[in-house]
């Protein structure tokens, strides 16, 4: 007997009792006593039934055991499925005011606690003999993960199509499990033998005895020693309770039905929030799909011209737009590569697909039409289309029940005509469609909402209105050429399923940002826009006046500035000539190889300095000759000889001051002239330092020992003019060379002055 029947029976008996004790004859003592005994009997018999079968009191604590999968893969996906259950139970509690306590454990632990009355529900589980007469809910949707398990002592090896060839898999025989394992084997190319079991214990015993290689189970029946190998898929499950709490199942089912009738979008929201996220974690490209991706060439995607913001075809294979960005996301998720081509018309697009000239196209699937021979993926997008009509509703008779849709969505005309029983025609662009409806040629225009958001077309069309209550959607999928293998459909579907909603939303935002126009601003904000335009015009007028005044002042100053400019140019030319002369003079005075004075310049400068020297000032004239330079030049080559001369000049620059005059007299002979408060000791110290510096010279990789001979003459002691001084220094140099070189000598009348 149901709870409702029991309540009605109790109500009828109570009413009969009240009528009995209030009869026309009054209430006698005996009659009252009999009635009281009967009433007490009724309360004693029926109250326990009401207490057991009645609605739980508000605030009842309901304990739910959430089953943990032993060693299961994809823990995040399983947590999403548990959150899916909790989300539905939380919605139920808004009506029943139940308070939940969630406790986790293995299937065996939760089942024992349920039988002892410590839990009210356990899930997610699949019905089977192991449940032992338990009651399963039917209203709340539940899902669980199905895995392949193998023995814990089995040697490890990767589960692949090759390794699992001719393996035996045990499956608990229900429709969901059999379908899931069959699909898994087919899609991955696994040739296994499926052995159904109707008893979970027998299936587990067969695994442990080695009769079967793996078991396909949701983790409810395997033990801790079994190891999870691979995830098969997501299958339906239930919440389980004991028979004495069946009334909780009924109340739960009634609450779910109420939720689905009053909040139709709740199930869809829960699916997107939890179930879809779980599927994204579980679904992977199959082994066949991975092999196809490695071998596949670029897939050619055909587009119908330009359809912003969805796609625009540029030069060559370049393309941009929302659908192009979605293909890039699919490429990142699958490894497929795409290129783009243009179709001039929808009929040409279908011909390109049929002939294999194009491999893919974004189309709207309808049960019929030119795309019947194609494969299709799942929906890549549910494109929202706005319904546009004239505000006054007046159209020509021939336009009644006629609609237009813009090109760019192959199959959209067929889809809308079938869905709304209308005559739907395709026009070139959304603006053409709006113009046609505005002129009364068609009753309705179906325009992509993203286009309206981007272009703000309705702002400048006051005669049209958007019928928000009739907004519809157009499913957009990828059509696959029949020349492509069927496995491509599986690869693309997997990649579509794994698209992250946040990534797709960002691509939509990037491609559909509104474009503001002057018409939009004038229509939406007339006063502000007019004030802004007035201020802008006034500002431009002031700017033009200032520019005109500036030009007048500039013209008045041009004459004065021209004279100044001519004068400055003359000065610049004169300075440039002077610099050019100085540069030429300096260049003519420098030795090209060593960048020190040449013979003529050195002689001229020394004579000038000697003529300008005050009385009493002392000078020193140095002649330095590289020892054995000719032999080194012949032995190591002219390049090494040139390098030696350059380093010799650098050594002189290091020893002598910048104010001293140094030069190359010719060949390997160098000269120097210094002035100042000089003593003979200071001059000899300078000579010794020069010799030491020369000895440190190295030339490339040549094993060359560099030395020099140095002759010194003092001014005016050894000569008052250039020629006398030069000859005195030259005689001192000859003395050094006659004594074996690598030394110096100061000119004197006797030979013992040589050092």
C-alpha cells in the first residue's frame, strides 16, 4: 500500500470515528468507551506507518557515502562527477531542506555502513547482484568512470592495441558497460575477446585465477590489489539505499522532476559545469587517430568569401576571424594542420567537398540537403541568430512567411526553412538582408548576433526591431569530405570536446568587439555628440587661425633669417675649407705606415722649434735604427716587417711625450727631438727606456728578437743648427753599430762616450 493510500485510509477512519461519537443519539458511556478504545487502536497501528512513510521533517540530516575508485586514473574527472551529484542534491535541499553530510570510502565500506543504517545513500554505483537487494534512485542523474583493471602481480606493460591483441576482458554485463567497452575497442583498434559476467565476484575470481587478462569495472568490485590500467569512458550510475528508506528515493525523484519543470536550464548548467569538464579530462585521441594525425597532410578548409567577424580570406592561404581562431585551437589540441581556400558560391563549395578539392567546411547540418554524403563533427558552435522584422509589421503579401539569411553559413537556409516552415533565401551580406526586410521584400531576417554586436547595424535602422523572444541558434559543425577517412571525424570530435570554454569565449570577444561609427553616436547620444562636434569645429577654427597667424609671422621673419642663414653658410664654408686644408696638410705630413711625422715634416718642425728655443734651453736629438731589419724582413716577409715598424712607432709614442716630435726618417730609421730642462742623465735614462721598450716588441707568431741602436746629440752642445745636430747624432749611432748594436751613445769628440 502506498503512502498516499495509507494517509487516505487513516483520514477516512478518523472521520468515521468522529461521525460515530457525534451521532443523533448522543454519546453514551459505553459507546464513548468503545470509541476511545478504537481510536487508540487506530493511532497505535497507523502512526508508525506515517512516521516511516511520511515526508521527513525539515532540517533532516541525510548522510551520503561517496564511493572512491581504487587506483583510478583521472582523479579530477571523477571529482567533477562527484560534484555533479552534490550539485543536484544541493538543489534538492532547497525544497526538502535536507542537510547533507558527505563521507568517502570504498564501495565495500560504504555498502556495509549503508546496511548498518549509518548512511542514507551511497553512490555513484551501478546496479548489480553485489548490491544485495538495494534500492536505486531513478530521478537524479549520476555518472561514474569505467576503467580496465589488471591483477596486481601481473608484469607491467603498456596497454596498446598490439599488446592487448587476443586478450580476454571481463565485463559486468549491463548495457552501458558493454556499449562502452565495445566503442573503446572499435575506436582504438583493440582486438580483445569480451567475456560478459553477471556476477561481480565471479568476474573478479576469474581475473585473479588468470582466466581473463583484465576486467572492465567502475571500481566498485575490484580490491586494493588490482591495478587500474586505462580509462574506458563515462557511464551512467545511480544512488543506492536500503529498502526501508525507499520513501527518500521517491521524495528525491519528485524533487528532481520539480526542478526540471520549474528550472529547465538547471540540467544544462550542471552538465557544462561538471560533466563536460569530466569528459574533457577522460576523452583522448585514440591510437588510430594519433596514427592518422602523424601521417596527415594539411587539411584544406573551404570558406565562402568573407563573412566578418567569422572569417575573412586574404591573399594566398591567409585567413582571419573567429572560425580561423577556432581551427588554431583545434590544431593545438589535435596536432592537425589546416590551410584555407575560397569558394565563390555555396554550390561550388559542395562540389569542392565532393571532389576532394576541399577537405573541411564550416556548415550547418540539416537532415537532408546537399550535405547528405558528408561526414559531420559535433557542433563547434551554437551560433546565436537574431530575428529582425519591420516595426509596423507591414509587408507585401508575397513576403509573408519569407525570410532571408546572409551567405557565409552553408546550409543555414535549409536549416531555418525546415525548423520554422518558411521560405528562406540567402543574400550576399547581413546588410543586404536588413535592407530587404526594411523595404518590405521579406518578412524576417536571421542575422548573426555577433555581427550585430560588432557593427551596430540596428542603430541606424529605426524602422527595424529585434524580436528577442524569438532569438534562435544555428548549430555550426565541420563537414568532412567523403574522400577523408572516417577516423578524422573521431579526431576532430575529440578536439572539439576538449576545447576550453574560456579560450573560445576569449576568441569570440576578440573578433566581435563593437565598432563605433558616427551614425551610432548621433543616434545613441545626440546631445553629447552634437556638443562634441561643435567643440571640435570651434577648436579646429582656432587652430586654423593660429596656423595662419604663425605663417604670417614666419613670412615676416624669413627675410631676416635668410641673411643670417647666408652669413652662417659662408662661415661654415670657410671653416670647412680651413678644416679641409688642415686635414690635407696633416695627411701630407704623416708617414702612412706608422702614422708619425715623415722626414720632411719632422725636419721642418725641428728647425722651427730650434729657431724658437730661448737661450739657455737644452734639446736632444735621437736617431734610432732597427737592428737587422733587412734580414728580418727577408726572413719573415714584408707583412711582418710592416707590423714591426708600426709597433716600433707605437713604442716611441709610449716612451716620448705627446709634445715631443717623433718621425720616421726612412726605411727602418726613426728620429725624435725633445726640449726642456734636460740633463745628460735624463737623456740617457730616456734612451735606456727606449731600448727596453723595443726589446718587448713581438711580431705575430714569428720568433723574432727585436733590438735597436740609438744615437743622441745635445742641442746646442753638439750643434746649433739642424744639420750639425743630425750629423752628430748619426756619428753616435755609427759608434753603437760598430760595437755590436743594441745600445745607445751620446755624441762627443772621443769614442769612449759610447755606452
